[in-house]
C-alpha cells in the first residue's frame, strides 16, 4: 500500500501516527514530494539520511504547521525573517534562522542554524496538523528521492524510488514543481542560498533591500551542492543556436542512440531524436521539468540536451536546477 489518498482523513491520521512513532512518510507539497520524519527524533532523522543515501552533513528543512511550531525550532526574531514569514508563509520559501539549542540538531546537520518552511499544499498541511496533535511539532523532509537525483513531483515517482514499504500521501502533481527558495536570515544581511519559483525581486521587494550572494561563510543548505537534481542520462545545456547547428550536422547521418531534447525555440528534430517542446513561461517549465527528465530516463534516454533558459529572475530557479543537473553529468 505505498500510495495513500491524501484527501482521506484516515490515511492522513495513519501517516501522522507513523511519524509520531519515528517512521518515515512520503507526502505531497506544492514544490516537490517530501520524505518526512519527526524533526525532534535523531534516530528518525537518521533514517532519512540512510534511505536517501544522503551525507549526514547535508542539512534538512523542517516543515511546520504554525509560527509557534517554527519558533520551537528556530529564532524568527530578525526583522527580515519576520517580514518574509508574514508575507510568504505558507508557501515555497525556506528561511535559515538561528537554531534553538537542544532542538533539531540532527536535521540541521549539527549547525547552529536551521531551515524552516511552512508549506501551503493542503495534504502537507493536513499531515503537519495531525502530526502536531500527536506531539510532532515539525517534520524534517528533503525531497523523496535518492540523493543527488531528480526530485519527485508525483506520488508514483516516490513509490518507484522507495518501494511499497514507504507510505506516500498522494496530493496529485506538485503545482510548482521545483524546490523552495532558501533565504539565509541567520547573519547580518539576508542572502539567497537557492532560487525557486518565488523570484528574487519579489523577496527583495518585501525586504526593501537587495539579497546578498551566499558567500563563503554561508550555512550549508539543502540542494546547494554543485551537482544535484540529475537524471540517469547525461544532461547537457545548449543555447538555441548550438542546438540548431547540432541538428544540421545530425540531419545527414545517424543521431546518437537515446538522444532526447527539451527545447523552447527548436521545434523540429531529425528522425530518431525524442523532442519535447519547452513551454514559454518559466512557471510552466518549473511545473513539468522534473517529470520531463524522469520521462526521458524512463524512455531509455542516454543523453539529454536542454536548451538554456533565457535570462531574467523568473527563470532563476529553473536555471539553477538545470545547471546543477548538468554538473552531475
């Protein structure tokens, strides 16, 4: 019974019981599916690292249902953290704040800071509220996939990764499709550690100031390694002109076996190449990106060419995920 109906109160209650007992649960959020465990139980958190094959020094994000629960784990006392939480929670924003001593150390990978997020997806919120009623004030949850690989945006993706032993609360396809933006509010000036669908200029408008780059003294944060989000096939980023030139060369001969292409501006490909057209809007690409890459893998692709996204803050999240996926090739 790996996939459970996230709209069924009995299924949500069973998942919350499992979390309270120290077990793992997959669940839908508006960004990607998470692999959750109670954040105040070091053994339960360790099970996440083991299941994913994730390095123990790579911190997790703690998901909470309320501001009071967030304050149980971290200090939201800075003006920046307060403004951002008030404006964007619940939603696709993670805040890095000073961690309260003695709480969430394993989820924070031992750092004095901790990442907190309040998701907006109704299934995630129902699970967090049910878990809180059972004494679980926060759920540590990275994406529900093997470490470094493509994040899941459907319940079936999670079941394929972890099998029938892991219950997954199905909330449908994730609306946003890439992970949350991460803003570090643990130092003097806020810094953007990871872009998301929530654009930099929207965050800066609330802060009334520009976000700093991470810097060498930035805390470690989820999804910020140079190589991440990778399909099994090797992924290469190419601009439209490079793609057209490559297709002209391939048109006269045999294309590489297992070549798949995801492009905005190239609308036709030589025979034998799998071509998927990329939407024009950044939000639409973010929504489908990981599912497209998983589909290419499932179809036997060995090499994936992706057209480089255009400039502009709306595309920062998509550009970030593709750059890290290409770095893993």
